[in-house]
C-alpha cells in the first residue's frame, strides 16, 4: 500500500486532504494493546498537514496533524524498543487477506499481521519547533534511509 487512504474509506480524512497521503514517516505517541480481543491501536503524527481545513480549524496556527490506526485480529506481534522522539518509517502490505504492518527505525521495530486496519479521525494542534518530531529527526538523522 502506498497511501493511508487505501486502508479504508475515512470520510473526514479524505475531506481535509485533497490528495492521497503517502504512508511513510510517523512520530508515534501512543501504542495500546488489548488482549481480550487481539487488537493494537497506534496514535501518531504525520509530516503532512491538511490542505482543506474545516472552518473551526482555520487561522488558529495549527501546524501538526495527529491521527492513528486501529488494528484487529492481531497475529505475530513483535515489539523491539519504544523510542522517545524518534520517527518510524511505516510499510503496510496486504497478502492473503491479512495486513502486514511494520514500523521501524535504526533502534526500534513494531511489526504484526492484522485482519483489519482502519484509520482513526485526524486532528490538528500547534507544535513548537523544539517538540516537532520531524524537525528534530531531519536534523539528527538526515542520512538515515528507509530499508525495506
């Protein structure tokens, strides 16, 4: 899969982004695992920002888009290190009715197979340059390349 839009038909997501949003970098802020119904939820920022803002978001100075995914029917979950203020590079494929999710960087890995993956509605907020994951990551990791 190349675009977040391919995961499911999220009306709000497609309303605020006029073009497809490429799956790539994420700044992870939450990871939730539920055992009783094998599921994983990830919340993260993306470097892209919506180009068609709702009226209530206009003129507020928002500069960061936060969204997430809910993943159900989890199998083969692997987690190696959870970094603070590091960017993951995400790859999602689908084979034999299962999604394969992989988020990795030089130090960490989150990987699993899922029966279903759906987008959570995006939101926006104001992020200062010192806290902006993608600015920090680009400065410190400008030679790091996504390895598939």
